[in-house]
């Protein structure tokens, strides 16, 4: 929906005027700092089309240098025009332990002003909610990382190892992925014992906190092209051997097919622990599927929820479609893209074979596009999980910590392949932030609680006792 310019301006003025009234409590100094950093990041356009992650990286670097971090420990590396990556190091004791990395990307998906009711690159606070492109994905965690470095330095905190904050570019699919570039060209800058990244956070149902999830795994991403070809002819003399008809039938079969249920260490723990906070038939199905992954009734119940279904199995879905060349000609070619999200321990070649067997039509070919990159799960290290659970209990008594597998993709995949275990742990309880959508938003209090969670967690894991 596109609003008239005058009306849109009135909306913005009303939102700005309501900010002070909506603030329900005074902010701490570091909450104010984190909010200001988030505002600054949001108002720097870092989209692929016209934005600049380099500008955002230099802006955050300036805050660290103004606080006394030496130039040698605050490095901005430009890996393409308008593309920049900030890597900052907080020096600790030389105990021989490898650093801890806090990673967040600062690029954002496109946001056209005419598609929003609010200006996407203006940070707006209204009724306890922050609005703006990137507030949830992923500039919030970038602002938190910089704010933590500033706070720890002022407190003269000395960790038992170095800490690293990396704000990187092109996670959202641009041509110059910053993590990949750093791993290839400057791996020493982000080499770490383990990393914290996006992908986890608080789960909320009907406004009630359910769990603080830790992402320790993610699915692999693979596209397949389905194609049917034909010699074609005049549409006035139709035949049953039609490229579009063959392809359409194949896509219907793919849409109806369910890959087998396959639980791994992460998803087994996810359903086992989620059962305790999920009432009724769904909770019972979770307990049943953990006991017997081949239980068809439990799988059928869980599959009615797309989020649970995606945790149970590999999934494939049609996403693009094209065919024919003229309105009065039999189609010579019909093509579709099928996007598959493959479980970490399953083989993309086996997925291709399953698609071919499901389609069962020699007139339709199935061809992989690119190569799926393996994403080995990160181990649920007892010491690390204990610290996350302890701090969660301090902030949200009674809220369990639950491992989870992301069905989408993050830069954690690149770190895991480089031998750096990666965990999505943020303490951010956001509900439905509409990331990638119109009027992206987060609750202000959720942001501040995530700031406190990460402050306590980073201090805890960089003291003796974590290995």
C-alpha cells in the first residue's frame, strides 16, 4: 500500500512526537548508547542497490577509536565498491585461549519507501517499538556488540582471551560476502574458539515468553531446476506431449511429497525440550516423535505447523516458474526452480534422486544449481550451555534454553565449515519482527534485555572455566 506523501509525513511526525510519552522507564547509560548506535546504523542505507556497508563500518569504527581502542585493533576492510567489514579486537590476557567472536551482518534487504507506511531508513520509536530496516536483521546485534565493547573498556574488564566483534557485508545475498572474503584473505582476524551469531533468540507465543533458543545448526541450501523441452508446434493442433503439462504435473507431485522424518542431535533436543512448554496434542506429538521418529500420527500432527514440519525433514518447494514462447505456439520449454532446505546430515544427491523418483517422468529433468555447502552442527558444549542457561535463569526465571536448527541460512554456515563452532544466542525476545518485510520492527524492551543478556554472557564465557 502506498500512502499519499502528506499523510505519510503526518504519520512520521506523530510517531516522533509519541516517543517520549511511550518511554515507560528511564534508560541506563548503556541502553541509551546501544539505542543510539542502532539508530545510526539503521539510518545508513546498507541495501545492495544504493547502500554502503563501508559507510556503516567506518561509522562504528569511529566510536571504538574515540573510546581509546587503538587503530591496529579496529580495522575496516573494503572488499568491493561500497562494501566494508569492520573487525574489532578487545585485548585480553595471553592465556593461550583462542578468541570469542561476535558476528553480525550490517547489510539489509531492499526496502522501497513506496512499499512502507514508514520511511524504512529512518529509525522511529513508537509505543515501545523500534521501526526501521535492519532493526531485527541484523543491525540490532551489531549495535549490541559495539556497545558491549565500549562498556567493557570503560569498566576495565580484562577477559581471559581476546574478544572480536565483526560487522560484515552481503550476508543477504550480495556479491561480496564479507565472512567468506575474510576467511579467504584475512582468516587470522576472525579465527576463534567459537562464535555467537544470529539465528537464535527468544520464542514467544501470544505475548508470553516460552524459551530462549540457541541455534547450533542450520539446513543446507540447494536449488534444483526442473525442465521439460519439446519440439513444439502450432497451438491449433495440440498434442498431449506438452512441456508445460509435463512440468505442471511434476510440480504437483513435488508439492505433495514429504521427505522422511529424520531427527538429529539438535532437532531431537528441540522437540524433547519444546514438549514441556507445548500444551495439548502438539506437545504429545513432540514427545512421541522423539521416542519413535517413524510414528506416522505424530509426524502428521507436527507437520500441520510449517515451523515444526521444517524441523522434521528436508523440504522442497517450487519458487519460480516460466514456460512457452508465444501465445499461439506449443511450448518448446518449461522451467521451474525448486528450492530445497536440506538437513545438515543428508546428501543433496539423495534429494535429487528423491525428486526424480517422485516426478517419475522422463520428460522432466532435474538439475542442481550450484553446490550445497555442508553445515556441520556445532557441539552443545556443556560448559557453554550451562552459562547460557544460568544467565537465562537470572533474567527470565523458569524459561528453558532449547537448542534449535535454523531452516534458513546465515553466515554461521561459513564459520562452521572453517572449523569455528557457531551459536545463535542473543536473548532477544522479539515475537514477529517482520524482518525482510514492511515496517520491520522490534520491541524496545526486548532489545534492551538482549543487550543485558549478551553483556552477562560475554563476561561469563571469557572468564576461567569455559573451554
